[in-house]
C-alpha cells in the first residue's frame, strides 16, 4: 500500500459518519437515500462523505437506471490491517519481554524471602 493510499484510507476512516456508512455497506449494497436515512444531514452532505470513501477506494458506486447503488470495497481495509499487524507484533513482543521481566522479579523476591505485592 502506498503512503498516499494509506493516508486516504485513514482520513476516510477518521469520520464516524463514514465508518457508519461502511458498516451499513458491509451488510450489502445500498443507495444514497438509504444510506442517508440514519443521519440528520442532507443528501448532498452524505454525497460528500461517499465521495471521500470512493476516492479512498473503500466503496464503489455503480449506475442502475436512476439509482447509484454503493457497495463496500474491502481491499483497502485489508491493506490497513496488514500495515497495523506489524505494530501489533511489536506490542506483543514488548509485553512478552515485560512478562519475562516481572516473572524474574517475582522469582528473585521468592528466593530472597520477600512476598511480591498484590
């Protein structure tokens, strides 16, 4: 994933309305009016959110007669998950080192005859 694509994806995901739209689209495609229903905003405002999602590659809009149904394109989300996976592994290794250190301290305290604090 390029840095620009990653930036666009994170920027799109930063807004709770856009995340809610993606959550709705995870259940299947929907039209703009249907996507706008749960929000107290105008159809043009929803359309702006959809454009951000579309530019980030998170949704695809098609044309069927008069309607423009939207569907989720999850590939960028997979790319974000892959990117964040490196950091998850980093934190897991850090916690493993901390656990090992704490276990050594507890063994030392037991060996020296002191109780470890609870």
